[in-house]
C-alpha cells in the first residue's frame, strides 16, 4: 500500500504483509501459507489510534491477509477516520506476489487505481504462526487464524 497525502492513507502504506515456506539458510523452515489476522499494533490491541489532532482521529480497526502456495497474497486493512465529527469506515485490499529466504519475506503489491496499493516492503515470519513488520514507526503483528 502506497502512502497518500491524507493521514488515513499514510498508515495504509505500511500494512501489507504476507509470506510462505522457509529455507535452512536462516534456520526458519515450514509452510507459512494460510490466513492471518492483525492482532496488535505497537503491542496494543485493536482499534489502534495512529493519528489524532483537534479535528481528526484515524484508527486501524482490523486487518487480515492470505498467503497462497503459488507466491501470491491478498491483504485487507480496515480503518476508520473521524473528521470534524463525521466517521468514515473503509477497507482497502491490495494483492501481489512475495518471495522469501527463511523467515524474511519481500512483498510486491500490484499497482491499481487505488493509491494505497503498489508498494514493495519486507516482513518476517517466526516459523510458526506469527508475522511481524515494523514500518512507519509502528510494529504490526498478524497471527495465523
């Protein structure tokens, strides 16, 4: 997901994560394919407020991603933004491909008409059921469902 000019879109640029498999070069092996749910941001449960000022509050309310054995992924981020008392609820889905070496993964989103999609970034898998990535100064944890 690509950074936009609005604070709400800024966090979306950091939220796509997905992975598969492993290799012996890093000591992490296994099959990471499946579905994962966003559980915490910076160690806090959801919803997580990532921007707030006198008139605007933006929160991550949930998210999930699916890793497929063919090297593709799909990730959805749910958020809400309240601006001057009006709340908008949004879900943005980006898709793409991934590569990995052990527990280190690189994700490449397909650019679409949505400015939130089209980024490339890294994430890590613990070899069991958890993905972690730290971007934009925040740590996001996804757990296999």
